[in-house]
C-alpha cells in the first residue's frame, strides 16, 4: 500500500466507553478518548457537584479488567444530588449533563473574575495549545482544552468530546493541587451550555474559542460572571460581557 493508504489508516480518533460508579452505583459512561482518565473522573465529579476539592474524593480505583473506575465520595454529596431529582439531558456537545443547564438562575450569581489577555497573547496561547496536540497532529479530528494564567498553559488535554477535554483539564488541575478558580479556559469548539456550566462550577474567569458561544452559554456566563470570547484568534475577537 502506498504512502496515501498508510496515512488514511492513521486518520481516525480512538473512541471507547469508560464507566464510573460513585459509591457503588453507576453514575456515567463516557464515550471518550482513553487518555487522562483519572483527570476525566475528577473533573466530571467536580462539574457535577460531587466534590469541591480533591479532599472530598475519598478514593478513586480503576477496574483491573475493564475501562472503568469506582469512586467514593461523602454520602452527603450523593444524597444532595439525589434530592435534586436530576433529569439527564442530551446536551449539544452530546454529553448527558445536568438538567440545571436549562435554568441558568440555578447557578450562584457572580461578578466578573478577570479579563482575557491581549489578542496577540491569546493567539500565542492557542498556537501553543495546538502545538501540544499530539492526536490533533496525527488526525486533525479531535478537541482540546487548556487552562491558562494568561501567560502560559497550565493544563492541556485532548478528547473526542470537547466537554470531556474540559473535565480533563479541570480534573488535572485539582489532582495537581491547583485551584482552577480565576484562570482562563481555552477550547477548540464552540462554547456550548455544558462548557459554560462546567466553567461556572470551576470558578473560571473567561472562556475563549476560535468559534462562537451558544445563546444558553451566554445566559449561564452572564449569571456566573464569566466572560466569553468568541472568534478569539481572529482580528476582531468578540468579548461577551453579559450585557443584555
């Protein structure tokens, strides 16, 4: 087979199911890229409200025979989530997320937490994020997310699902003892409601993308005090500050 055929064999992104049980009950199964899975678990638990810090995660054990994890968290957190009688919704990012997405007023109201860096700096940060993307370089068909302090990239992750990539970078920060609150979040796809919701839970200051936000993401961001930056690598970034 020629050089073109060899390249075509590589042009696919791995996608596989990974499950998580919380306190011995099934919680979620992701269709995801099977890397940084502990980070994925921790970030998802944080975004769903099971934990606020890593101290709230009593244990996280991988299954020896399957791609899955068992998590132990405080019984109070599980009881609180059960009391919410949460329905699951199929979000625009194809993730099953909390029904609270449909009600931005359910989020605590906050003031803006910080400004994005200058356009030139943002472009340089996105360039570095794409440069770090090993799977992106191999296939061109994967999402990425990164946390930044406005000067450098602090955590980076790739995944077939952009919501999974965000969970991975938030989880990675928590595992390494870094509070994501006040940091910036860079994402490769549109800023959907579930991404804005996860950012709000993590206390993110701003979310930037080469794409655009959704209307519900704007409502969530306005409530939570998050700036959304669309068309971030263009000559004319669109900074959404929550004005009506």
